[in-house]
C-alpha cells in the first residue's frame, strides 16, 4: 500500500486509480430525493441503485439529500460532511473477493437537530419529488396490538406543542406539507424502505393520523396530493466495524471513516405509485409491480424471520456472527424446517418465484463468512421485528389449525434471551426500545412463562390461543431444563 488517500471530492481523481468512482459531475446533480435515515442499508441499497443510474447518465434530477434525523446521528453526519457525501461500498462476494466502489449519489446532507428549518424547507422545495425513509420498524410509532398511532409518545407530544422545531418524521412532514400547500407546490411521494409489510399503507395511515391532530386542514391535501407506494427491500448489510475500515485502507489506500459493507445479492420490488415522477430504477434492476404484497410476505416470512430465528437462537448458544449460527447444522436444520413447514404454507402462490431456490439461496447468504453480520444487530429491536416477521406465520398456522412448534420455540427462546444472558452465563448485548419491559416480563416468566406472552404491544391476543400457549410452555420448559443447544438438537417437529 502506498500513500493514504482521504476520501473527499477533491481526491476523487487519485482514488479513481484505485477503485471505481463516479464519473458524473456531482455538482450538476439536482436533489430530487430527500432521504431520512442515512444508515448502512440506505447507502447499500437505494443510494447504490441511484448512483448506478447517475453513472449511466440517465438523469441528473435524482440526486439524494440525506437527513440525519436524530441527535445520535451526529457522527454519521460529521463523517459524510467531511467526505463531501462520498462513501465506499464494499461488496463481499461469496468467494471471498471484494467489489469496491465509491458512491456519489448523496450530494447534499442535513443534520435535523442543528437546523430543523433547513430540513423542512428542503422537504418543501419544488425540486423534491420523493421523500424516502429508512427509520427502522419502530420509527413508525404505532401500537402493534391496535394498529393505531401512539400519541402519548413524548416526542410526538413535543412536536404537537412545538411544530416549528420537530423531532420526529411526522412533525417534519406536517410542516413541509403545510408549506407546499401554502405555496401551491405540487405534492410528493413518501417512500418507505423499511421492513414492514404494507410499509406504504402503514406510512400513510400514521402520517394522516398525526396530521389529523397537528394540522387538520392538511388532511385532504395529503390525501389528494401525496402518494405512499409500498416496497420490498432486500440486501444484507451488517454494521460497519473497525476491521472494515482497516481492510479498505490496507487493500486500496483509501481512508474512509464510515464505509458500508454488504452482500452481493440485492432486490427491490416497488409499487409503481409515484405522483411527481421517479427515477428509472428499473434500468438498474429494481422491479416495479402493481402489488408488492406477495413479495413482501415472502421476504418478511423467510429472510427476515429467518434472520431473527438465527439471531435469537445463536445469541443464546453464544455465537457472535450469523454465519457462525447458520453453519451450526442443527440450527440450520431447524431454520430450514421452519421455512418449509410453517412459513411457506402461509405465502400462497408467488408468480415468477421459485421458492425452493429462494430458500436455498437464503441459507447461502446467511452463511457468507465474509459478511460477519453481528448477532447483536440482528437481535436489536426484536420487539418491533417479531410482530412483523414471525407472528404473521403464527397467526396463519393457528387459523388453519396447523403446526407452529418452531415459531413457539423461538418465542420461548426470546423470553429467555430477554433475561440478558446466554447459556454460558455471558452477558448479552440487548438493544431494544422495550428492553426494560422485556426484562421485567422475562423475570416474571421464570415463575409463570405465560406472563411474557402478555406483552400486548408485541403479541396482541396471542395468549388466547390455548394450543399456542401449550406449545410455547412446553418449549420454554425444555429450553430451561436442557439448555438451548440440546433443546434444538432434540427438537422434533
């Protein structure tokens, strides 16, 4: 390795000698997209597709203005500001090789807590045609049990009382829509890129719920002028670690303070409902369809649920990365049977999809030893993930009087995981907005395991199913008596 090259716009000519770089003039790109939540996934997915499109010279109207919404997003904001919005995407191929590219589609960036007015103005600007979101499953602020907007969230209460200084996406959108209406600006598309079934429908319902209280006069304008397409997104993108930064520096000489690592696979299925135009992402492999639902169900029930299953079981055994977990043959067999016997029957007919091949590819992707996706990341915010990824399968199986033993086993394992220690008594890193309540109920569940199923915000009325409760109790007892490793090994469908 020769001289270290710091990643920024000025150094791009030098960097281009080492790796693939944008050849388009970034200063000539208009920001037609405002994206909220510029984390690893957005940078490996939507920003990547958009960069490819800009590289092909298809349009200069679809650059991205990133918005760091929350106070703890300051670090990524500072890094991207220092690097002129540039970052390196490191694709770790299954054969161990690397495909490295500098991504240039993020051409503007704002830190919302520092200047909320600038963010509102950007969202309200006539050039902004799409406001896209990766705000995590929990960011949509709805009660799993009722499906309704949670108005007593302190941040929502703050936004209602301080409309010009919002802290949530709902507060920002309300003020941006208000300006667009006042100025006679056309509407825009709100595009969720989060792992929620019917993410466009959920976004629309939550936005209208908030606006109905915050700015009632805007409700009809939003109904008539704003579209909320559903989408399904897929690309495994682990958290960037120091080793990734060092790898990039060692291999290329590029100093990037926050590169993104991902797998080669990518998929994006989008409902074609954009009220103010959109990029031609289909030219880069995205699929526009009339109905995203079947693809969503497939991905959420197989990939996302599979990830959660590997994470929870693997964490209890003591594994650190997902590839370690799936290369445990007993856990891999447990997952494969879950996918075949419980998840697949709930999916119905999927036009153009070979489910057998898809499931085989998932095991290969999970087992990519170059990705090193952290078990703790996969388990994070399980209280928001389990209801969306696993419970739809459970509900289908209950309604059809079918077997749900794997799902019940995983939920029992999650109750034990929520105590905060693996079976070796090592401390688990639990990151969940409901961590305190989960721990409390998990402690109580040691005496009465049904208590854990009583968390209505997660499980709804699941404990009303006698058959499920019975199966769950049996699994809980087995795990406690045998330990997770032996319980999995002895598990019978």
